[in-house]
């Protein structure tokens, strides 16, 4: 059972475009965030930049920030629960988009559930679902794989495997990559997928340079090369 004497963990979406300071929350959710004192964030600089656009109830330098990234240990995350256990609310922010989706913040959410703490997700953008919406691929059945293997040979095996899985289950397969590897992933997809397989590229979603396009592999091979390097990108395929 949820313990109402404990604080609430609010999952706070931020803009996908990290250069944007424009709030992505509805007004009633903005008011919740503006009253918080404690934040657990993936990147403190990014979080402070975004929160600076809010009408905060106290100066931002008086707020308390803890960093939860891929290097944070489980023991450190347990310490972050302290305000919640004392009845104080906490806001969880990712570096981009929705927290706890392809994001280390999910570890704090899991601990909150283990401690009967109420978790409240606020409405906001996620590049994964926005790309799926705009892809024209199967939105009834889909699977998110996170990141593909960094090893070249293992990556090719995975690409072939998820293409076969897509055909067998009639599923859209979705994955992401670190921006500096995007071009290598795209090249591997073009070289190893079957010509009739559909591939969608969702690039810089919600920014001024947003690019979302779905084509067959055969048609992608006819395209003038696109530059994906160092840009946030979502890949979707359906065989």
C-alpha cells in the first residue's frame, strides 16, 4: 500500500531539444514543479537551465540537486530516497524527454515502489513515441530495444535478428544510439537489411531541424547521404 506520510516522486519531462527553455508541461504540472525543493537529475547543468524558465518559489541556487547518471551506484541512489521518506516531494528529470524511459532514473522509480512511495508521471514528450507516431509503421505492436551492441559484428547480428523478429511478429522495432555512432548504425542498417524492409529515421525531434522520414531500404540507398553524426536520433524498422 502507498504510504501517504511519505513524499511523492514526480517524473518531470523536459524538452527533447536541450537548447529549448520552453516548458513542455501543462500549467497545473508547472505549478507542482515550481514548489519542489529537491530534484534528482541526470545532468545538473541541463536541469538548472530548464528550471530557470519556471516561476520557482525560491532562487534556484537554494534548491537541492542530486545527480543520477549511468555511473551512480545503487547505494548512492538509496540515499536519494531520504527526503521522500521524511515526507518531502522530489522531482526526477532526465537529460532529455521523459525520465526513466531509456534513462537511469528508472532505478530510483523502482526503489520508490519498493518503499511504497507514490510515483506520479507528468505529461510530456518522448522522442520514441513521437517517432513511432510519425513513422507510419505498426503502432499496435512494437518493441523498444534501447541501444544496439557497440561491437560491429554483434551489432550486425542484432540488426538481422530484429528484422527477422519484426517479420515474424509483425512488430515495429525501435532503437536508439549515442549520437556519435548514428552514422555507423545507419550505414550498417542500409548494408544489412533486406531491400523491402521499411526504415524510419527520426532526427532532432521537436527542434527546428526536425527530420522524420520512412522509406524502404531500397529507396534509402537512392537517397543522397544524410548526416546523422552527433544528432539525437531514433531508428524504427518494420519488415
